[in-house]
C-alpha cells in the first residue's frame, strides 16, 4: 500500500510538470506584452539615438513616436507589415513606422521582419491567406509570383479611386512595377548597377573617370591603375546574377519570351536567340581574365570581391550602387566615388534597368485594414519620408520629389556622386526594364554558378556557360509553369 | 620511447584542438573590431582599436534578452518533452511484446529518414490552422517527440540485462516503476546525450521559428542574429558579436555535458 501511494505521488508530480509546461506554452501569446514593450523601448531608444546623429533630423517626430508607441492598441486598427529589411533598412523603416503611428490615432502599424527575401518569400507563399500581413515589402524579383497570385490589390486601384498624385514617381521605376497599365506596388527604394571606384587610386594613375563609357574603357583604366601601382587589381564585378540580367536589359534583347514575361507567362529563356548573352559573357571573359583584374570564380564570392574593394586592393567594382554606398563607413584609406556602369560596347540598343523593392497591399477582405494600409503607403510616399529613407540606406530615391527633398539634397551635398546614379536612372528607358517571372531565385543561382565557373575552369568557356544557363533555367521554367498554370 | 609517443600524440591533439577552436577564437577577435579592421589583409587578431562597441550595439538594437529567454524556453521544452516521450516509447519497444511492434518501430525509424524540410510547410499550415502562431506551443509542437531520440534510448534499453527486469518483476515492480527507478537512472548517459542532441537542434533552429512567429517578443536568438545581418551584406563585427553571444549558452552546456554526450554516443554505437 505504501508503495502504491509513493507511485501515486510520482504520477501526480508528473502531471503537475506536464501541466506547467502546457500552461507555459499557452501563455506564450498573452503573457508577453510587458516584455514586448520593454523590447520596443530598447529599440526605440536606439532608433532615436541613431536619428539624432544622422541625416534624419529634419523628419523630426521621433520622440513623440516613442511616446506614442507605448500607448498603442486600444481602438486603433492594427496594420501588419512584413518586411525583409535588416541593418540600415530596418532602422530607417522602423523609424518611419513609428513616425506614422505618432502622426495619427486611427491606425497602428506593426512592422515584422521575416528574414531575407527568399526566406520571407517562402514564408509568404506557405502562409494561408488569413494569416498574411496587410502590407508586404519585398524585392521586385517576386513580382511575377505576386502578380499571378490572388493575394494582392494593385496599388493602381487606390490611386485611381482617390485620384492620388504619383506623377512625381520616376518614370522608369513606374514602368518596372507596371504591367498592362496597372501599377502593382508602391516602390520603396531603387538601386542601380554602377561602378564604385577608389578616387585617389584613379586620380594618382591619371585616369579621368568621366571617360569610362564602355567595358573596354573600364579595362584600360584598370590597367593604368595597376601599372601605376595604385592597386593590386583593376576591376571586378559582383557575380550574384543580377549583373548579368542588367547587361541583358542593356543589350536591348529580352531575357525571356513573352516580352520578358510582361505580356504573358514566361515559357523559355531567349537571352541568346540573337547572340546577346554570348556577347556579354565573351566580353566579361575577355577582360576579366586579364591578370590585373579580379574575376569572380566559384571560390571567389561576391563577399571576397567586396572585401578587396573596401580594403583598397581592388580599384573599381561593378555592382549595386546601394550595396557599396551603405558600406562606405568601413573604407579607411580612400574616398569612394560612383559612376554609371559601363556599357558592353557601342552597339547596344537597350538600357540598364532599375532594381529595388516595393510595398504590396494584400487582399484580406477587410475594408478597414486596407484603408489603413493605404494610408500608411500614402504616408510613405511623401517626399521627405522617401528622401529620408534613401539618404539613410544609400538607395536611390524613387521620385523626383524625394530626390529634391531637403534631407536628400543635404545628402547629395555630402556625396555628390549619387547624382551620377540618379542620372543613370533617368537615362534608363521604360521599355527595357527587367523581366517578370516566378523563378528568379533559381535563375540567380544558375547564372552565378555558370558565370563563376567560366573563370575558374579552362574547359568551360563563355558559350558553355550561356548554354548551361539556358538549359537549366528552361527546365526550371517548365516545372514552375506546370505547378502554376496560366 | 613511450614518453616520446605520448608527446607526439599530445602535440597532435593540441593541433587538432587548435584547428577546431580557431574559427571560434577568430570570431571572438573579430566581434571586437570595426569593419575596417575586419577587412585587413593579412588578417589581424588584435588591434589597439578593439572595443565593446559591437556588443553594445547588439544589446541596444535588438531585444536580445527576450530572444535568449525564448530560445532557452523553447529548447528546454523540446528537450524535456523529448526525454519524456522517448523514454516511454523506448521502454515500450524494448520490454513489451505486442502485435505490430516491429512495423511500428520501422515506422519510427522511417520518420528519421524524412528530411525535416519536406514536412516543414505542412507543419506550418497545421500550426496556422490551429491558430498557434506566436505561441510557445506552436514553436515546439512538432518537436515534442523524435524518432532519433526514441532510437537512441531504445538501443540503450536493449542493453539492460533481462535478469534485472525479471528480478524486479519478482519483487513486484510495475513497468512504470521499473522505468522510473531502474531503466531511466542507469541510462543517464544516453539520456543526457539525447538531451544535448535535442538541445543543440532546438537551439539552432532558424526557419521554423521564423515561420511560426511574427511578433518580436516571440522570436528566438537565431532570428535576432538575422535581423542584424543586412539584406545584401553585413556589418560582420555586429553579426559576430551577436553570434558569439548566441553561441555562449550552447558552449557552456556542451562543456558540462560533453562527458555524458560522448559516453552516450559510444554506448549506442557499440551495442547497437
């Protein structure tokens, strides 16, 4: 009998432990508001500190935002934003969200980080409609899928119904996000393909940076710099695949059929139908194989090339303007300059395409939340807000108004070379903006692998690279179309 | 002669140890540096400009203690639950005779063969359907039982002498009593090793917590590190400072648990 009671005791204690665990689990959703607030406190303080020392002073309202954050909730309609911004992007975006929350008392925007763009996108695709956010911020690469899904409300609907003025939107950016005269999302930021260069190295070697128009010019300048002993390597290109797409846009030939996916679903890769891809790959192969340059290979990744540039070993780097600009603070021994990316050769007929990201409105069938989401997007669209975001993150502004805003004008005075990037954006032509299709992530990886292998493998030339890319991406497209008909 | 041999082995072990420790050591060094020093070529380990700046920034920028608390809680729940469920299951598979025992065990083994990623999305949909996003239950539910853990413990329980079981039955010991008082205590090392294994797995989870949580207050340390990383690059000093902070508890637990871990692994391997 004694034994039995002991056993009973044990059973009871086991049940206790289990129920404790269960209650712990259950309180997860409700019992955390205190921590949440204190967590937000910490974030808020940091955001304010950053704001005080940075270009954002003009936008103001930070302190009120902090005060308001605590009194949130209540009768306010909560608007959820999923974003993929980290680092400076997240800092600036959080500040804008806080300012918006402080500026009115009807809506409360909650911004939630969902990982890098492919993590965030994977989550978005897997999530049932009712659990989706009200606003989704993502890169232009995901446009193909989002447009095909029945999840989004084109921003055009709201612009039309209210007669909202977006005439200041830079024309090329508008066309990037427009299909069949419908603007799908509100652009948030832009980046351009550009050459970042080491100002002192080029000056000391006697290179006039404005004379660099073609890749041949760039290479001649690189040789001069290395010969003068100003840098270990002349030039290189970041190899994440985006750069190759940009050069396809420049060639004037589409990368995919159905007008780059803008007049129908992409069914195959046409990048080499007129030999455009061969020309691009051959040009890069010819120049980057020279011993004074630093080509990307399967072992030399984008991060290595970036490091070489930031430390001064590499004089010139072709890549996203924002990518280098935001890392400017880690440059110690030279001054950063940027110009538009060089053209392949004089025969090209197209233009580069802007890249970047935007905010999408998600259709969850809740009229009031959609209204709130639209109010936030309108807030975001103000010139000073957009200008602040661009100046803080190093992105190029999306509208003329933002470019001329006070905060961005001051930024331009500090970094005059951003004007060259703006000019490059203005000189793009709307008909050559990038493709719209559903398998961007695979395409990037396929291009990156082939591009890198071309420099490291003697038996794998530029033509082989192009051929392999087309074969592999065609297979991917077929699979995608089977899974997503229509 | 023997001394020389010992010296050589010692040196070899030192070398191997150094090799394993090196990345961690380098990570610690870099976490105190600014970007400019991190990118120095050839790499430097110490500079006179080392500071706590990165750590201050990490602690200021993200609610890292909340992340820590969540991670530890989630890992703790997973470890405790896995120990309970696997010891019960393993006991049944070892000491009970019942119809369909073999196919059932094969089913358990089969669950080890299915990559976790392949049912990630269906699990996520289930959690969404149950409205368990942003809860600790949602974070842990798919990991409360695990085929691998059942397998490890079952292999160990097989080594418990039948005589011990028979003797205890004669003494009037019930199954539950035998499990709690005899089988569980003597398989301490195996249990500890599976606990560590489960802990490390839970601690390193990234995509699952990212999927099932949205609120900052429910996020884990791995996602916190992700926020610091920039979308196209990173301030490596900052990321490393966060990573070093994140890795600390795992190292501490490993230091205290490594004896059991090794013992448990070896026991399973030899007798299995």
